[in-house]
C-alpha cells in the first residue's frame, strides 16, 4: 500500500497485518518508549532499511492521539534536518509508521568520541536545529518536544547532518496553544513557537558546558518536590553561567543562550533571528578545545540519568500493557514525569510483547538492539575509550536528577 494511503479523519478501510508483513520484514525491538515500540524494518523489494514505530491502540486514547498527530504533522513536512515519513499503515489494532533510518550516533556519544570539540562544533549542531525549527515555524508547526535525545546524526560519515525526530507532541499553531505537554504538572504559560526557541537554548547550554541550566538538590527519587523546585527556577529564569564550566566560553555564545532562554517570550529570539546571530552565521564561535570539561560533565550529569530513564520506561511500558483498559493505559504515559536528556538503549524488550518473527530478517550488528544497562560502570570515555556505551555508565549520584523534557517544554 503506497504512502499517502491514510488520511487522518477520513473514513477508511483498515489494513490487514499481512499488508505490512508482505512489504516489510520486521526486526527486533530496538527500544520502547512511552507511546510506541521502535523496530528496524527492511523493504523486501529494495532491501532498504527503515525505522518502524508501532503504536498499539489498546494502550489508550493518548497513544492513539499521539500516533494520529505524528502522522498528520510528518505528512506536511519535508526538510533535510527532519526524519521523513515514508509509509503508514493502520490496522484494527495498530498504527505502523515507517521513517527514514538514521544510523548515526546521538550527539552526546559523538562528543564523547571526539579528540577535539569546540564552540564551532556546537554552532554547527545548533544551526541545523534552528534551520529545521525555522522551517517548522514557517508552516505554523510547533515541535514542543525538542531535546537532545531527539537529535541524532543521520549517518556515521564525518560530516553527517543532524536530524530531528519524534513529532507525536507537535502541534499546528492555530491561535494560542494553552495545553501543557510532556510535564508532570504545569504553571500556566503559553505554548506557541517560542517554546521551541527556549528548548534550543537549553540544548545549546548543555552542549557548551555539559551541565543542565536548571538543577535541584532534592533527593532524586522525590520526583514531586524535585520537579516543583525545578519549575520555580525555570519560571524565574534562575540559571547562571557557572565557573569554571563557562570560563572558556565566548561572550557571543553566552549572549545567544541568554536571548534564546529569555523568560519574556515577546523578547525571546525567533528561530530565524537566532540563525542570523553572529555566533551562528558570523563566525564568532570560538575554535578553542572545550572537550575535556564538557565531556567530564556530560558523563557526570547525564549517564546516570539515561540509566534511570531506562528503568522508568520499562515500568511505564509494563503499565501500558494492561489489556483493554483505556483509562489505566493512558494515565501512566500522561502523568509520569519525563526523564532525562537522552533515550536509553533498549531495556524494555523483556517486558514489552515481541512482534511476530515470521519472515524476520537477519539484522546487522548496527540494527541489533543493545544490551540493557549494567550495574558495573565501564571505564570513562573521556580518556579516549570509545567502546563503553554511555548508557551503561553509573557515576556517583550528582546534584540533579535530570528531567530534560520538563526543562525545555516549560516555555
């Protein structure tokens, strides 16, 4: 069935599951997220690999809404820095979305593996994000879920582009957007295009220092108080360019972060204005090596956060798997605080139902799911060890339990 076979809101016949398996070989689960399971899939005719996102309708109204929303938005967009939708199927029980396969690494992993990392590298990443955001905003689309875990290199070539994924929370901006998204609780604010610029500022802050701009020292398992304290700091714009992490960062970079993370939305830079800033387009980004400081802070702050999210996603997916219970299925996904800065590698494979393996292709090591995080921390990658996955690192508890989705969707 060709792309374009599904139109949201149009009366239609459901596809048969065999329509999917006749065209694609479905691989193993790569990872499980709050709303969907992600697989590798191979087109039987062309042998081309794709990413498949499977949304189970029985998981509740919020899951069904997320699937329909992502389909609607992705069918509207075509940009080199956005993962493109290739094919869509809807059966009586599932939605299948087939997208381009990005085989590159997450931005964190790329940084950790570099021998040299400077503001210019960060500027290149941020520029691509801003160009995609400016394009979305020109279509009156607000992504509303920009974060580092949704940025990935398209392939493993040296000069690979960055692509943005995960559009299930994106929204067409028809008037004032008032509803919160991805947060456990919310203090009233607007949710239009400025939210994506705020998110880009948070991403830039982290990439330049390895630290989150907002943190709280509340016991990290005390989610409710921790998130409330974070909200207060976010709403007040209570962040600093802490020494020594920002000592070597240029004034131009600090200026752009401040303009993107301006509390007053009317004064905040638009995506296009940020592209025109001297740090992005004027060559003001420093070429000084900041890799050691950034790498050390990334490992300290984010490795544990990724491990904790792996555990929490597994728990959420178990709750979502309660059959034929819409209200129970929707509640955990909506109410659970979003966790940290990057996606875990698959840990939910044991708890989530496996797809049919009939006709399953042999999948290369690149497409195979990674093992779950281990309790024994490997050697730090800051010293050039590129073999240890960041997901497995277990440093001592840090000053913050990072809830990055919370941090970057507030404004």
